[in-house]
C-alpha cells in the first residue's frame, strides 16, 4: 500500500494542468487565516529594487517518502537505522528534467536571461534576482508592503499571483508572494528567580548544584536530570543543534555564567555558529531579552545537558537556504555558501511555530524536507506551542510544523504547585501547552494504535466545529517535558523561563545522549524517533492530570496513554536507552 500520509486537501495545480499553454491561471491566493493579522500598507515601492525570487519545483517520489522513512525508522523493520546518503536523497527526489526545462523556458521567454537563473544542485529550486517590476510582470501581480499588526514585522507580498497553466504542475510555489513567515517564539517572558533561592543558587559550588530541594520552584539542570533519569554526557560523539530565526541570538557571557554555575568550572568551547546569508548574528554584545530570551534558553538547556558533547547553533532567516546549506549535494552559487560547508547535526531542536494553513504549499514542502532529514538519520523536534488549543474563540488552532508527521512534537509539563522532585508531573498551568489534531495531514501508521485507544476510551466532546474529529488525522504532541520555572541566565542574572521552548531542547538533549551511546557501540543514530516511541509507550512517564485550555474552552484533557496535551508522556532516559540499544 502506498504512503498512509496523504494530503487531506487537493492542491490548486491539478485543476489547471490541462489549460492551454498560452493562458495564465492563479497559482496561489492569500489565505484568509494567515492574512488576518497582516495589514497592507499604502506606500510606494521602488519598482527598480532587487528581489531574490525562488521557485520551488515539484519533486519526484514524494508519495513514497513516508514508506521509505518508515523502512529505516520502524523498530520492526530489518532496515532500521540504515539511513540514506545525501546523494541518494537528492537523486531520489530531484525534479524531472521536463520540469526544469519547462520552467526555465518560461523564464527565458519572459525576458530573463539564462545567466541570471540558478538551478540548485538537488534540482529542486530555481533562484534568480529580479526587480520588483520584472517579478510583477512575470507573475501578473502587484507587490505591496505588508505589516504584521502585532509584531510590526514588514513583508513584501502579493494577494495572488499567476503563472502559465502548462507551467503550474511543475511549480509548488514561488516566493516572495503570498507567504508570510509569522513564526512565534514558544516561550513566555522571563521572571526573576525567587530571590532567596536565586541568591543561594549563585553561591553554590559544583557539588551542591545537585541539591534537588528547590525543584518545586526553580528547575535547574540537576532537576531535569533527576526528573528524566538523565546522566551527564560522556563520549562527545553525537551532535546537537538548535535553530533560531531572524535576529534571535544567545548571549555568550550568559552561557558561560550558566555553564560555570550549573555544569563545570572548566572553560567550555563555544557553540559552533552557522549563520545563514539571509540573516546576521549580532556580535555587538546585544543583551536585551527581546533578542536573547529564546536563544539563551535553547543553548543553555542543550549545552548544559549534553556537555561535553558539542552543540551547533543555526541562525537562519529562511528554512530553504538552511536546507541547502546542510545538504552537501545542494548549493546556490550566489548565496555565499560552500557546498556542504554547513554540518548537519544529528539532533535538531526548534522552538518556533506558526499556524497550519491547509493547502499552504510552503508548509507542505517544509514538512517533506523534514522527511528527507529523517532519511538522513537526523531527529527533528519542534515545540508544540504555548497557547493551548488557541487564543481566539471558535475553531481550535493547529501549530505547524509541530503537526507535521515527520517531526517529533514536544508539549510541556510541570511539577505541581507545592510539589517536589518526587511529585508526578502534570500538564503546565502557567500557560497552556499546545496540542490537537491536524487539518492537513492524515493519521500516520505509527500513531494508529494510540489514536484508536484515545478515541475508544476518551473521545473529546467537541464537534467538527472546533477540531478535526474524523479520527483519521495526525495528532500532536508526541512527547512532553518540563517547561515551567526553568532557571537560566539572562543579562547577567538568574531568571525563570516558561514555555514549550524549554521542553523541546530537553527532549532533544536526551535523544542526543542516546545517540552517543549508540555511536559508541558502532550503531547508527536514532533518526526519526516517533515509530519507536509509539511502539514503546512504557518507556515514558504517562501524564494523566491537566489540560490545555484555549479558544474559550477547557481544551483537551490528559488521559491514560496518548493525549493531545502531553503526547505519550515524559521520557525516561534509562528505559528509552534500553529500547534504542536493543535495535540494530
């Protein structure tokens, strides 16, 4: 049987393939949900300004991608752990030559010379620099400046664009057009650590930081290790990375203070920075929480938990350029990267998310790119979000890419108020952990048993007006970890952070520690972990208390087994290590 991961909506291209070659047809139109917080600004644009235009070419064999990924990720498969090479991935999914010829012929016939057109080595992208006037003529559209009503972020975009009907089936999407990257950081503003405890923590030496008496209020590295049975790092063989978007950075001085307070008195190596060409890493000593809150949290948690493993820090503005940079078979001649010059980490934690827009070609493309990284043996983890089932009354909100079936979505838990390190965790109450059901992606096979149990015994009372209750779609999160009162350094002092932004790097660190044990034993990395997690639910600590309210409701509830608040529960390192070490 073909892949069980099927789009739940038809793409617009299918209806226009048969149109005459001379006719143009609308290829994409702005989605009302994604556009609701973007205001069009009535201001003149310089039509001579240069815009980097990217065409996402349709790729081959995506309908087989799910099955191939399961072949190397399912614990029952004889090919478990036999991950693909980058060359095999690129060759398998490259666009057809007819696709490249058709699109480039359209471009040249529209007056764009061949020397301005770059086809990526993976044959999945075409890039070129056009003036706004050229792009408008090519796409039969008009560009405007849009501004986000909450963040004030500005974006060059259009309401819709058109391409020749005979070209449409060869193109997934074109940017910049209708897409806005409205990514949000999955953490809440920090608050000072309790003064008496903060002062005490700052005075502790390395032997006393293992004291767990304050874990009910301040979650330190030692508390996390105790909660999830995690050891210190040892072999330094695995690689772990965090991804930050746009201008979000970490403060090296804060990181050094954190490591000295909670990890080691030894001076530690710097995190390896990979800064994509479409953004910058602020090296001027920026310390405002607005710029460092997310980066500090991600880097301190991961480096603190896996040290002496090295960590990498990907500073990106565009996921597409990052995919090019980490894939040594794919590069762009004009973007300043050396092919293969950016190492691909074996575990990647991403604490960002945005709304799942059904049929959004760029989100579908992104999810499939994560499938390819899974084939390469990389584990991708995303925070599930911090707004429960949504902020606005009505239909529940779905978080992307957390709802993508090829990533591991991580929800949040906490020690109950007044509890201790020995207390059973519950769903976070300081904020509502994101979770629910996709409107885009069908139920993956690895989730079928867990989902059948959930609906048979704990089916929510909500209707299709609130969420996709077909029982045939992807549910998220997959797993959870503590995300409340996390102690880090910010601007030279100890503060507490909340959010699934903490939960994802904690689980990522735990998986990276398992990787180093497998690598030391001559085994492969674990790669895409969801099939193994769902086949071994007893390796998790089941969370049965709490909910994720939002959208004017109580949200979903935690129940025995999988639920759309805490997933399968929190991880137990020792149990998961035994499971993964028993595999090939």
